[in-house]
């Protein structure tokens, strides 16, 4: 199975400041079709996860442009350019390149 | 509105059984691969099982293989998970989730979840 490792575990941030979350996979996420199936999800307290970004850098409809994804191979990053109060919660990366689909352990973003 | 609604969770003793259901609304259910994903405080999110749009292709996580059975009824826009030989470690919030355009791009939407607790 592909192991997804996120860091940090917890990320206290000041409103208006940037935040960055790292996600590493135990093997390359480049699929035979040339795509890299690395996705990001956000789970607000008491809510279900919601997909934010798919295939490394594609934002879902309605996701603010302060969110951006980047990376390649085994190293990926989710960045929030200016954190807002609604951004709190847990962020998960997930690989869709190989079954079983696997998630990172999550990064909890909270406001300082 | 695209929506998934799970039901059927509860408290069960180790070795017992439960059947979860997921009702789908607002989209062409029989066009999508559907999944069960579970969440625990300790292990985070874990994909459990998937069923292709026709139900002909089915996958299971090794942790549930041989004990859980996924099925779907496209006429009823419903997904099911029959869970047998339940273990304490199966305790989790179980979500129903739709693959978006192929499961490689993840799941959207997710239901609100149904809690399964396995305890003596």
C-alpha cells in the first residue's frame, strides 16, 4: 500500500497569514496515463470531508483562489495564501494512483 | 442538490453483524462508482470498499476482506455495506462517498456518516 505522510500534525496560524502543509507518498504517484492522482480534502469541525483540490493543483468549484496545490512525484504541498477563520479544521491528502486508495493522517489548522 | 444519506449504524457486540445503507439524491446514481470510507480518531480516514457503477467491479480493503460485502441497487439509488464478524477495531464513523470522475480524483460528495460501535 502507498503510505501518505503529512506534516505538520498541527498548524497554528494567525488570521491573514500564509499556511503550508506537506504531504509525502511512499512511492511515486504518477500513473501510467501520465496523471498524478494526489488530492486534498478539508474537514471542518463536525462536518464531513470536502474535496478541495484534485490531481495536485486543480481547485474544485467554489474553492477560493487563496488555496493552491503543487508538487510532483512523491512530494506535495497545499498552501493557503492568507488564512481566514473558515479555513480551520483538518486537511487530508489522498492518493488515487493505486488501490487501495490511501489518506494522510491529517493536519489540524487552528487560529492562534 | 447532490446528497448522500447513510443509515443503519449502531452498537453491536464483537462477532455481530450490521447492514449500512446509503441513499443517493440529485444525481444519476447508476453512472458512478460508490464507496464506503470510515473514520476513527486514532487511524484517521480509511477507504473500506468500492462498487463500480454496474456493481460488477468491487474492491475491499484488506482489513475488511472476507467480512464485509458491498452491494448496490441502482433502481433504488442505494448503496449497502453488510458487515459481519465485526471487531472492536471496526468501530468508526462510516461515510458513503461518490467517486468524482474516476476514483483517482477522490470523492465528492460525502454523506454525513453513520456511527458503528463494536463493544461488549
